[in-house]
């Protein structure tokens, strides 16, 4: 299994690509902007994007979908299947995506948005805008903040300390780091 | 991809080390392992996809290497020279780094969070989107470096040089900063206040 991260300067957002050791079908987590750099990363490694997992439907994480679908016959998986123009297969904790040999556990983590999901695969957690290095996702209301922190505590902080975290924005981190140093997780609900 | 296998010891949830079936805690010969690994690292141009957690290295020349997708968490590195290296997606979290040289390195997506960094030199480097959250850092230089989108949130920085650096999108919220030199750097493009950041 190979793993790549790609950074889109336009929205400062990350997307991640998981594929086989050789050429073959790959999973793309978020499609921030589908530009030449991302296309080259996929093609130069002999990969074909067969599945796309969306952490949430904010612009910076889905803007590249229409372009991607012109190039690849990919299945789009997201929590909210109604809000996109493209056909979307709804996923949830009880209905995880089927992505060939790749197994993803879905964590529902509302707060930053109602449809926020995190994906756990092989010791790596893809958190979208729910949690990033030293920070948490923006929330417009106090209720949203409480919901977000509750989601993080219940769903993420209960995972193993060794879990590597790959957020939708910013550098990678690890669960043990966030438990200890993330100022927002020190807040009392 | 990270090569993550669980330690073969019953009930142990830690990851096994490179070329071993057990984690550091259950290693019978940790010093031999450190020596063997140091020799392997010295002789490799490209170091990738290794779990070398809790490794102890002293006075080793790793300059000019390409280091990718490695776990070097909780390592103890003293007098290690990484100058001119390309380091990408490497976890050096909760480590001890003393008298290490990172001059003219290209660091991308590296994680130093929770580490103790003392008397190290990162000058003249590209340190892009790296995680320094929670570091205890003193007597260390980042001068003339591009620190684009790196994070020093909740860190403790004492006598640290950030002279003539690019601080675009660099985050220092909740950091304790004393006797740091930010002269000639674009501090207006960094985040220092203890408030939420809109993503």
C-alpha cells in the first residue's frame, strides 16, 4: 500500500491518496482542487482514482470533484448524499464505504459541519476540518463548538495514542500530541 | 506507506521496530540495535518507511540523505548532522534533540511536536508545513528559513532565533516566547494571538 499527501495552495487544504504498491485503483480522500500537480501525482504513480471519500462538503474539500469525474470513473462517498450535483453514495458509521482492498472505519464527528466525517485506515486517521495540529475546526456558534468538542472527545480521543492524524489543513500530527498540547482540547465542556 | 506492524509480544499494542518483531520496550539488545541501525542509516542514501522509535543516536553524520515516511518518535539524537537532507513526512515527536544540525535542510510535513530541542541549528532551511506544537525549545536557530504554514502552537521557545524568516501562515498561538529574535521577519503574516483560527 502506498500513501501520498497533496497540498492545494488555493484553499490551503490537503488531500490524500492511498493506492497499491504497483499500478492500480486508488482512494482519494477529499478533492480540494483537482489541479495539474494532483493529476501528475496520480498518473506518474500509475494510479486510477476509483473511490473518493469526502470528509465534509465545504468548498475547499470538494471543488475538484467535477474535474476529477471527467477523468476518472470514481465512486463518490460522503455523509450528505443530497447536496452534491454528482451521484454520491451515502456513508456513515453503520454503513462504511466499500473501497476494494482498503478498509475504512467511519467516525461521525459533527460540529465543524453537520456532515463531518473522519476516516480511520490502518492506524491513520483522516480528520478533515474536525481536528488539526494544535487546533480544531471553526464553528460559528457556541453550540457548534460544544458539539465539535464532544465529537472529538467521544470518537477520536478514545482511539489509540499511536494513531497518526492527517488533517484537512496544516501539518500531520498524532493523537498523543493533540491530547497533550491542543489548547482547545483542554477546554472544559 | 508507514510500515506498521504490532509488537509480537502478547498484549503489547506498540509497533514493531524495523527488522524486528518487537517494539523497543521488548527488545533484548537495544544498544546493539542502535549500533546496527546507525550503520544502516549511514550507508543509505534513501531512508524510507522505517519504524525506528526510541532510537538513540550520537555524533552521526546523516547529511545529504533523503528521509521519507519514517517513524522516529521518542528518539534521543545528540550531535546528529542532518544538514542538506530532504526530510518528508517523518515523525520525530516526543524526541530529544541536542546539538543537532539541520542547516540547509528541506523539511516538509515533518512532526517535531512534544520534543525537547536544545542547541540545534535549522538555519537556511525550507521548513514547510511542519508540526512543532508543544516543543520545549531553547538556544536554537531558525534564521533565514522559510517556515511557511508550520505550527508552534503551545510551544515554549526560549532564546530562539527567527531572524529573516518567512513566517507566512506560521502559528504561534498559546506559545510561551522569551528572548526570541524575530528581526527582519514578516511577523504580521504569522498568528500569535490566543484565539480560534478560521479554517
